[in-house]
């Protein structure tokens, strides 16, 4: 697909920032790998060939009786008895890490949290769960949560800022007073109160944070609409009878998107940090969920196991640094003062 000259100049400007350009590809590679976490870290085999029949435990549930067992419940493939039955008449293809984020390693010979070993490359947490598996799943949840929150809050914030800036007057004045009052509400205290009433889930936590995070782009979009609403091309469109909605989103919004796009990586960074902070304090995702914040809390509670805190810190440091580098490159790419 061929880009127009303006977008081509922006893409060339983004590529000129080598740190941000390669950070984008590294982040995308890590994110795509985490999307297939079930194929990398799982307590179930990827593929089974048993008695001439193919089985795919990753996508389907098979009872133990399907492999010659005694129980009609789902087979536990890490059980030596089940492994022996399958290997007698076939074979199993395992993922690189034979643990899911919730799998407890009952074969440990040392107390938990266990140090790194050949079986658990980054050790286990205080419940015997593989740290590397939880990092992979936790990375996926953090990025998906951050992306969902960033996109939805940005859509609401852009629409709110556009209405404020375009119509101005009493609409802008009343909306600004509402934003000032709403932004002063203590988000953390509200989440603590609500978590005492309702067990927070991924979507419930997303909804609570969305109620407050939409204000991040309101000021930027509002300022751009206030600046351009009386430009000649906007007046000409009004004179021709073009509707307000069309003028706002077809003629003015593209100019506001320049400033908006440069903020998105930083908003994503803040969304991930907020989720991590809530998980660290115990007010985030439900207990047992793979979470980088929960891993940080375990590192704080188990100072004799430094691999927990170091692993969580390194993962967060790399992830957030990549996003910052991408944001800096995007800011330079959309800056009209920078000539390539």
C-alpha cells in the first residue's frame, strides 16, 4: 500500500529514530508471542497421537477414559499414570514450558518459592507455580488491558474534547467545570471501596478505570478544536451548509489527531502501570490471575527469593521502556518542525 506524501514523511521520520523503530518491532514480537501463550507454556500437550487417533488438548477437553483410564473427568496429562498409558500406544508433543500460569509443581524437592532450575527456568513463586509461565501470561493480560483501556478512553476523550472545543461558550464552560470536579475524585479509594462490595474482574476493573482515564486527551483535543474552529476552511464549510458533525470529524479532527497520536503510547504506558500498581496493592485482578503486580508483591513478601522481584522488575522495565521509546519516535514523526 502506497502512502500519501505526508504519511510517508511521518513514517520516514519514525524510522529515522532507530531506537523507537526497533523498539516497535521488539514490542510487537513479544506481544504476538504472548498472544500464543497457550502454545508456549501449558500443562496440556499440544498434540497427541493415541491408538491411531489424533487429539488436540489445547483446543478440546478429553476424558481420561479416552486414553484407557478409569475416570470420566478431564485427563491430567502431567500424571505419570496418564503419560504411561498414552506413551504405550502413541506419543505426546509438549510445549516448550510444561506449566500453565496456574500449574503447581508438586515434584519440587525444595521449599517454595523454589530457585531457578532446569525445570523452572525462573524458579517458582510461593505457591509452587512456574514464574516464567506466569510472566508470559501476565505480560499478555497487562498489554491487552492497557490497549483496551487506551483505545476506549481515547475515543471518549476525543469525542468530549471535540464537543467542548467546537461549540465553546457555555458548553465548554460547563464541561470544563465537570472535568475539574470529576478529575479530583480519588480513583484508588473508589476502587478499594468497590472491591469490598464486588469482586473485581478484568472487565469490571476496566470499566471503573475507564470512568476516569478518558480525561487524558480532552485538553489536547479541546485546544486544537478551539484553535481551528474559526479557520477559513471551517467557515467555508459552514457557509456551504455542511453539518457540525461532518465539520468536526472530517475537517478538524485530522488536525487534532497529530497531537493525539503522540500521546497514545504514553497513555498505554500509564494504563499498564496503573493495573500493575493495583495488583501490587491487592485491589486489581482476581486472586490467582497471572499478574506482574502480584509477582512484585510476592517479591516484596519473599526477600529470600530475589528472583521473584528481579524478574518482575526486569519485565516491567523492558516493557515500559519500549513503549516510551516508541512514543518518543511517534512524537518526532508527527512534529512538523522536524524535517527529514
